[in-house]
C-alpha cells in the first residue's frame, strides 16, 4: 500500500475546479507580472511584428545586463503557485489518511530577515523546520525567472515544499540523514507535483524545460563529495530525481 496513494483521476478534476483561479493566474503570469532589475515595473515595448509580453521584455533586458532580475514577476509566480502546491499536497495526504500541516508562513524577502532558523541568506529559498515556514529571496527568484523562464521559480517553490512534505512525513528526524538524500527527495516530490500540474494543463512542455534548466544550473560541481553537508546532487542526479517523481509518482520518492 503506498505511503500516500496516487490520486484518483477524479481528484484531478476536483482540484482543477478548486484551482481555476490559479490556473488563470498561471496562464497570465508572463503578461501580468512586472519585470525590472530595480523592483519597479517595466512597460512592455512594441515591435512592428508583435507586442512584447513583460516576460519577453525582461528576458531582453536580462540579455543586456548581467544579473538582471524580475522580482515583481517572480513574486507573482510564487504567490500563484503557493496555493496550488499546498492544495495538491493537502489532497494527497487526505487521500492517504495522513494529517497534513500547511506552512505556518510563506515569506518573500529582499534583505536579511529573522527566521526560526536564523537570519535569512541572500540568493536562497528554504524551508525552516523550526517555524514550519518557507522563505525565498525575491530577487533570487527574479533572476531565475529572467534567465531560465517563468516556471523556474515555481520549481524552486515546489522543491522547498518538498522539504515541508518531508517534515509532515517525519522524514527529517534523526542524525543519520545526508544532505544529498534530503535534497534529491525534495526534487522528487517537486516532480510529483509537476506531473499533477501537467495533467491539469497548468504547465506545458516549455514550463517543464524551465524546471529542468533550473535544476541543471543548480547542480553541485562534479566531484562534490556525496557526504558534503551542503550537497544537493549533481545536475544529472537532480534531474533524475525530478523525473522519478514526475514519471513514477510518490512511491518512487520513498525508495
């Protein structure tokens, strides 16, 4: 019997109705989110051929300036994905007869802030088990948005939610855990969510490409010791873990 059974097909339709507003937000992400590297909105510019979306405008700017970011667009993406990811895992845990505790808080920051796990770090997103909250540097997600596409920030949030899932399953207790195992399992859980989102037509192939590209660039350098306390896995290992969750479901993440 699976730890959390795979959801029945009827559940996808139920969640699709619940997430209808989120679906509209996802479809409109690129058009509605404001992009800039200073936090101020950048109006789309016209070309003779077509009107650029804000995402395309941001990508154009990213090509001109190193470190260009889309913080407001990234925050829109993160907020839109938050409710959908949470709803997915709430339904999955209910289906498995297990209690689920949603994050106590979901916090964007652009400067150091105090958290239950200490002061936040720049260029980071993390789940803090001490206060059961998820935090993300909005400029970090903005750069991922500008560099790798609008779904890269969503994958990052889905990965951090994977750590929250681990906490709900009591998988983070004990001193014998290695960082790489914890991180790859979170990638796997992110893949489980992405597969559900694809079935509900919230993502398309290019969105998945954004997630995979983000994984590729976030992989450890080749030769990083597997027992390094900060190891997350090489690009190949992280992509494999994501694919396992995406193609095989939750059980693949528990092996």
